[in-house]
C-alpha cells in the first residue's frame, strides 16, 4: 500500500516522486503506459486515470494524491481534463486523502495591472482559462481536503516549454534565441523542482483542511533583453535574443502568430501562449 499516489510521470510528477522517496515515503505512479522513475519505493502502474473506480482502488490507503497529469495538446483539454479531475476528486473523497493539484495561470485571465498572486480574482474570458476556473471550483465544492499550486512556463530537467523548445537549443549552439513576444516584456519561468516542492509541502500542511490556490513564489520577472549583459553558462557568451517571426517559429503542424497577432501577455510575470494549430497549405500556383 503506497502512502502517496501520483498521476502523471512528466517533469512535475517525477520531481514529486523524487522528493517523497528521498524522505522514505512509498509512492505509486499512475500513467497510461506504466512509466515513471525506477526506485525501490516507487510502484509504477499502467491505468486509465480518468476511471473513478480504478483510481479509487489505486488510491486506497494513500495520504495524498498528486494530480500532475495534463493533456499534451491544448485542443484536448476540454475533452480529457474534466474526466481526469472528476476521477481524482472521487478517489480523494472515497479514501479521505489530500488532493494536491498542479495548476496553471490561465484561470486568472488578463489583469489590469499586469500582476497576479493567489488573491487575484479568477477572471478568465478565454476557453482554456474558464475550464481551469471550473475545475478548481469543482474541487473546492467536492468536500475534500485540497490545494492547487499554479506556476508559469516550466524550466528544469525534462521540462517542456518555451525555454526547452526555443531558447535552450539555441543557447547550447551559440545561436540567436528566438523569443515569441516582445523582448522587453518581463516573463516568469517556474523551476519544476520548486513546483514539486511546493506541492509536497502544501499537501502536508493542508492535511486537515482546504488549502488555497497558491501561486509558486518567484523572483522579480526579468525580460529577455535584460539578460543581454549576462553570459550564457551553456554558450560562454552573451545571449543573442531576437523576437520570433512566424517563419522562424514554425514547427511541424504548429506555428506562432504573425507579427500582427503578438502573444497576449497577461501579467508581468506570465505570458499567455498563443500557439495555434494550423493546417499546411500548398502554395498557390
């Protein structure tokens, strides 16, 4: 019987597992494929985490459930995220376990002063933000002990985001790092190890009641241009930043907006990505 159940073995779930086993706790990681870090205190289980009955069985006797899974594509959020949330809530309620949720900043929406913290009202108007808001309200109204930690773009080992996709590869090769957005716009990055530590800490401290939605604390947010005087540890030279045109940001099946549709920055600490799915069109004759 595992003391902790983790849904998802990505960069956050793996870091949560590492922190728990370091203090001698037993962990069960649930993924579709049965993946996860290999460790004597880690049990890896292949299961459908959106199945409430299965999740209730797998969480039997657990002190805490960490929901660290997220659909890889934004287009799948509406279809896949609600069943996952419903299943983990049911498992936490049936087993009287604390539910620690990995959240994002989408639910806050655009803020007048460009800043946000856990006291900022959830005023999202976009589809993804409204979904995040509904799912947090669902957890709050479920009569369980729960908390949610919200972070920005992840950096750190195995993290997937703007830094790992666009910035780090260029810096390693000493090339220009193309940034989606304005170079002088402050932007916050969240270290995945800090995110995991906050989840573990709040799951323990909120063991007797409902915890608030919490923004992971960060240092003041720098802009890309503010790093001009700082040598890159990878390249050994000053980074070369450039605002990313659509032609340079394109990925197979994906592209960033044209210069006329700049990414929407919702806070001095967070930029809302506007990557959009586009079909490849044949050039006209």
